[in-house]
C-alpha cells in the first residue's frame, strides 16, 4: 500500500556547460538586488569562478558583498558572521557558490535575515518553526548533498559541537546552476564522498517498512545503479564529463523528495548517527556515512528483509541464490565492496578515528536527543541500539 504524499520541487535547474553565465539574470528574475555571495575555500577563487560570478553581477548592476571560508560541516559562527554582514548591507538575496556546506550555510543566513528578532539556532534546536526566508540561489560545484534542490540544511554549533538539521520548504533554492565542468577540480576523495552521500540519500528513503510504490522503487534503484556505475568510471578517469554529469544530476534527484514518494518518509538513521560522528570528530560527511552504514545495515536488515533482498537483487546485482537472509547479506557486502573500490572507509578505524567508550556513549545519547528519542523505519532505533551500532563500527577492522 502506498502512503499519501505531497511532492514539491520549485527549484529551477539550469544544467550544462557555461550555465553559470546566467547567474545575474536569474537573481534579477527572482527579485534580488543586493546579494551576499557565499562560498567555501579557495578552490572556487583559484579556478576563477568567483571572479566570473562577480563580474556577471557587476555587469548587471547588482550590489554584492562576499563571505568565503565555509568549511565542511558548516559552522554556526560563520552563519552569524553572514547575518551581521547581511544586516549591515541590507542583503535581499543569498547566492551560494559551492556544495552542500555552502548551500546549507546560505540557507541558515537566509532564515536569520528574514527574521531578525529571532535566533536562527532555535530552528535547528527544534524550538520553533521558520516563518520567512530570503531567496537563495546556487551555483553548484560539488555533487553530493542535494541541498541545491532540497528543503533541508545542516549546521554545526561550534560552541557545543552539536550538529543539527532543519527542514522547511521556505529554504528551497529558487534556482540551481549545474555545470558538471565546475566539479573537475575536486580531489578524488571529495568526489567519492559525494557519491556515497548521493547513494545514502536514496537508500535512506528505500529501506522502509510499510508502503512503497513500484515506480518510486524503480526510480530509486535506477539512480543508485547509475551512481555506482559512474563513480567507478570517475576512479579511473576523473575528468569524464558525462560521468560527472550523471553524478551531478543524481545528486539533485536523490534529495529533492522524488525517491521517497509514496513511502513512510524514510529511515535516515544512518544520517543521524553520522551527524554525531562529524559533529564530534569533524570527519567528512560522506566518508562518515560509508564507515557507519555497514554496521547499521547488519543491525537492522532482519527487520526489513524484503527490502534488503530487493536491493541486493535489483541494485547490487547479487545472484538470486540462497535464502533471503543470505541474499540480503551479500547485498550489504557488495555495497561495502563498492565503497572500498572508490576508496571509502567501511569502519571507524578506516575513517581514521577510534572513539573511546565514553565518546560512543555520548554520541548515542546526543543522537537519541536529536531525533526525539528514536528514529528509523527499517528498524526503530533507540539510544541503546545507536550505541551498539557505534560499537560495531568501532570494532570492525
């Protein structure tokens, strides 16, 4: 039985080579006149992209100020800096040039500027709901998070090392410019992390109990097979434009709600578990997901066996030989082999961290608080379950 659902994706996509040339006209189309140009490290500067964007804004007569320095797992302190800069310059439009971290940071700034008498962290701490948000546009440079079409953002409070997400349709970007050539300068590790994140956004919606729709499953399975195929191509040939184009489009489709239509809303336990890892240790989000997923999957698969079998057969191309449980386990192993093939970790030790017992207890406690006590569809997880998954991931070689 399929669940009722609402599907809303208002973001305009401009895809292909040189599409960043259209940025100024798009900002004007959506009412922007005073722009905060938000970006991450120096790669966008060194590549000349930031200069090209600024020249485009200047030529169109658009006022702009810039704020760079967004880091992976974007920080609340940077958001607050952006809010101060935005208020000082009467900003009415946020332009994020970068990947998920930059886009998430821009969304948080946009919330804060639209409600100047409220503390933006209250949204992420689930103390209130947003009533307004300034418009956000995106020039995407990293295919991973899907934030360019999603209604979600994740911010880390660098005072408490707490990483929290917030979801509201008000923050869906007005447009996303997607030129696969802009991802060519990414380090291989970052490309692989992005591929894991894309897979996980789809798997989180796929491994559910209850209602599902055949057409949604077929879309999700096709997307995951496409990511696996093209991620392997990029290991051998990182400058393959077609493979990067497939990965970039998959990134957006994986997290705009399409691959979850008709189900119970998805699982998202792996994301919740990883948020505590990257909040405490600052690891790359995609790598953290790869390191925790196998332990999560082995902990829950028996409670969601038909879905794990279906995944093994239709996505990982496992032979239909043996019991349902054997097939499901082969599917989990095949995912981990894929992660290894693209040089991603499958344990916390491979991730480069070895949490102490007390740190794992603290992460499980924080995770349970963050999700309101429990999370999961494949299997509902409580604090004690979360701790066991951390321990399993920590004990694996």
